[in-house]
């Protein structure tokens, strides 16, 4: 039984090291070198302070895009005055 168990344990350890540590580390390094701004969340800074991300609160105008719930902040996105409503996007059939 030990002859069968040892290769299985070694395989699991090798795969865990390769796919749990080495592969994610290589991908992280590639992302930081090639896409530094995007890999760090597309952060927006003002006067040296992070104030948000370019990816949060985007306005979508086309029908082909997923539309989030409307914000209680009014027209546009205001993170300081944001709250969800229970209303979803109204879909009308034509």
C-alpha cells in the first residue's frame, strides 16, 4: 500500500506547489509588468490620494450592456451618497 500511496502524495505536493504557488506568481509578475495600471485595479488618484477606480460606477448607454440597479444618488454615480433601491431595470417589449 505504501508503494501506491507515496507517488500519490508526491504528485499532490508537486501539483500544489506548481499550480498553487509558482503559476500564480508567474502570472502576477507578467500582469504587473505588462498591465500595471489594470492589474492594480485601475485606481484614480487625486492629490496623491486614491479616490476610486475607473471600473466602478460606469454609465452604460447601449441596450446590449448589463444595466445595474439604479442608484439612489440620482443621475450618475456618487459613492458618498449611494444606496440601492429595490427597483430593477424596467424592460418593455416592443
